[in-house]
């Protein structure tokens, strides 16, 4: 068998087994050492046992890991603290819940949806109806380096009316103002 046919047969067998290891032929004492085969690992990085089958769970069946992101919206004396729960497995990250506190009317709101990535889109609602306060909030913003969003926010179905800059304070912080 010529070298080309041998290489093709070896590569075909390696690809069929799902393992690829590339090496160069050497001469001298190093040539006597057997080639090392790379260990197979699963999606979490766990080394798999020889012959173990790769198990791939459907993405929809896997529970999304939740993560927290802390932001702070500023418009003069209006400062809203956004402690949001997001799905880190998708981008832009889906906002799945969280709280909105600070100088917002009555100071006790919750996030109802939105996303965060290259832009910020947030909807929220007041926890307990208050005739002196709006009932919903909408926030829109575009990412600006180093770590903030600039845009507008509004109340009762609007996301315009007021300008803001929103600072990204961090992910999974032990506390969010």
C-alpha cells in the first residue's frame, strides 16, 4: 500500500471514530514512541470513557441557566436601579425578570421582559397599583463603550420622553444598589 492510500485509510478510520490526532513522522529514538490520541470530551469538558457515546440533550429540554445583571439608569436626579435576571445562553440575553428600584415612583417595580446585548430593551410594571404613579415603564438604549447604554425611557406604553444613560455595574454581583 502506498503512503497516500495508507494516510487516506488511517484518516478515514479516525474520522469515523470521531477522533482526530495529527502527527508528523519522525526518525530516530522519537519514532519508536507510539502516537498519542487526543481524549474525547463532552460539551461540559468532561473526559469521556473509551467507547462512551456522546449524549446531546435537545436544547429546548435543557433548563436555561439564570444569571443576574446589575444596571443603573441615570437622568439627573432620577436614578433607577435595575437588578435583572437574564438568560445567558442566548444573545442578545433575554430579560426574564428582576426588580426596578431607586427614585422611580413608589420605588417598587418589576421587569416584565426585554433583552440586553448591543442594545437595551426593557419593559417593567409597578408591583402595586398606585394612582399617583405610572403603571408601566419602557427603556430603550444603544450600547456605548466602555460599559453603558444611552437612549430614552418613558411610561404607560411609551419608551420615549426622557433621555438616559444607563451604567452597566456588572454580572452576578453579590449586591445591586
